[in-house]
C-alpha cells in the first residue's frame, strides 16, 4: 500500500469514528414516565359505560369531550370551538378541524352523532349520567364541522353536561352495543396501551396530538385501596402521585423528594338513605340519623379538621347561606326515633367503599358508633369499589350507603344528585320535583338562583341523605412531577411535566 492509499484508509477510519461518535452523542433521550395511584381501579375503558371521577381521570387522557372546565371551573373549548342555542331545544356546536382519532380516522360531526346515538340507544346498558341529565332527541349533522344536538325539553346546562361525554371513534365503536375491555380510541393526548384489571393501566403519548405532544411520554394508573400502601409507594419512588392522603399522615409526605398538595373541597360526602323502604321511609328516622352524628368530632379525629360539614348541598357560589349542618343532638335523635315507633331501636347495614373516599371505611365505622348510641345497631360492610357501585346503581345496596358527590359547580348539577334516578335513594318529593323541573328549563340566571336555594331548603328538611362533609383533596406528589391539583378532583397530566 502506497502512502496515498494509506492516507485514504486513515481518513476513512477517522470519518467512521466521527460518524459513530456523532450518532452516540445524539442518542434518544430517556423516556419520561409518571405513575398515578388512585384508591380504586377504573370501572372500564369504554367511556359509554363509565361515570366515576376515578374512571374519567384515566379516560380523559385518551378521549376528549366537546368542552372541559379549566382550573377555575370555567368551560373551555376542546373538540368544539364554539357553541350556542338556536332555540330552547337546539344547541349548535362548531367543531375543531384537522383532528384525527388514534386509529387515523378523521374527527367530524359523524363522531358526535355516533357518540350520542350509542349512548342513548335503549339496547346499550350504560350508567353514564348524561343519559339521565340530557333529554336527548336527536343529532343533526349540518356539515362536517357543524352539528346540532336537539333535546325534548329545554336544557340550559347542556354545555356543562357535555364535559363528561367523551367522543368515540366511529371506526371502532359504531354498531358495538356492549363494552370494549381491550381497546380504546379517541382524539386525546395519550393512546391506550393495556389494562390489567386491579393492577395497572398504561398510556403512551400521542405523537400526533392536535394540541401538541404532551411532555410525559408514558402515564400509568394503579389502583391501591389502602392509604398506607399508597404512601409507602410514593416514599419509595414507585409512584409519583397519590390521592386521598389521610390528614394525620401529611407530615410523612413532606420529605426532600415528596410533598403534599391540597385543594379546596369539591365533593359532598353523604350517606344515602333508601327512602322507599323501612325504616327510612319515615322522615323522622332520616332526621334522627342526621342529629345522631357528631360531625365536628369525626372531622377533627379522622380528617384533621380539614373537612367542611355542610347543610346546603350545592357548591359555592350556589350554596344556601342560611342552611347550617345538622347539630349533634342525641336527645332529639332519640325522641324522633321514638315518635317513629323505634323507641327500642332498630338494626341496619351501612355499606361503604374502602379507599374511594378519604377515610371512608373509618368514617363509616365512627358513624356506626354514634348510631349505636341512639339505638340504631349498625353493621358496617366494606366493599370493593366495583362491587359497591354495582349494588348502588342497581338499587341493591343496603339501607344506608356511604358515597360522595363530585361538585358540578353550577347548582343544578348538585341538586340532580338528590333525584332518586341519580342517587338511587328512592326519595320522591313532589315539591322538590316541581322546583327541579322548573330549574332544568329556566335560562334566566336570577330565577335559577332562587330555585337552587329553594331546592336545597326542601332537601334539608326532608333529609334523603345524612349530610356529612365537603371532602378536602389531599395529594402526595413526587417533587419530580410538576402538577397542580384541581378543585373538581380531576387528575390531568397532559399539561404536567417530569424532571429527573
């Protein structure tokens, strides 16, 4: 080999080294991953068949509504860019253009029509509350990006009702009358990867998301019922965000790697009473149970004084300023029970989830102790969330059941929960029904506020619930996760970020 050939070989070798070095220097950055631990698993992954906040926390990442509340509880455009009424029965929506489902199928008015027609199909057995909130008639497609939703009755709060209606992919769901458990396709910032029931659900970032790829590459939701286990997982770094931290455990969370994040209460915790059967078909017994419970003591002992006992069921600014929580009055409770024919006491069962709400099982046990003191022998039955919701929604729950209302922050939404078809208490009150029916059709804001106050007064006196407290939202958060809690308890990670 002559000197010229040798020089060429050396130069080629150097070029290879340079290229390899450059390639190594441009290696793919490590993928970011956030793990969220909720107290319960999602009900499912088919959004036509889910309703709880815990489930919507997951599926809002995959599918999107027409509009959604921001952190200030104000509705903002998502798949709809604008909306308004054509008449008191017709809402028109202008849709976002250039959006595709994860399958590649285009988002158009067809998707809105398929979503509603599937949800309101009588053969589709859905528990979604939109079916009860919206007096749906039909969807009219005006063009690819203009759609009318027509109702059988005036529906002033239609945009608020639609924030939990997630739009489905026609190419996947059209014609499917039963729930999918192995697939989910939406327009959202994350794509569904897998769901191992009671273990984990994995999502991956949508590279082609219409509003820009989210910063966190992978999001995992894990159901961990026990608060102590959730805390341990956070402290070891196995998870990045946990819900329902007991107030007496908050100091454990304040470390160099983890912190506590708190938002004001946006959920009314209550005990539903089956008013359509003894003993709670008697208003005196319902009132007696309310007087029998020392809410302040439970709040201090279990909730660190952070909860807010309430008498008015609506969230601010629509709560009734004149309705205070029922006072703790053992003598009055016993007197009411005696008037109702239960001077010798009675026996009931109180069903509660375990881990869905802050100190739910422990609070139920404390409540049982107070009821025992006035002669109501109470058995507490703690159930897995899926079992609990199945019994509750089917009307097969026990005489009393511990549950929570996620605030709608519009007044009417909270009153909706008092209806027997929503809270499944069997409570029928003609006066309340008349007030609610007028409210549901009234567009005038001043009259609406008067009706919201009146409805709360009726409910307070007739006591279809045991009014408990407004639950604070207490989270444990890894300091590597940049995330801010919301008052409505939704956990959205598409605008969060991870720093390692």
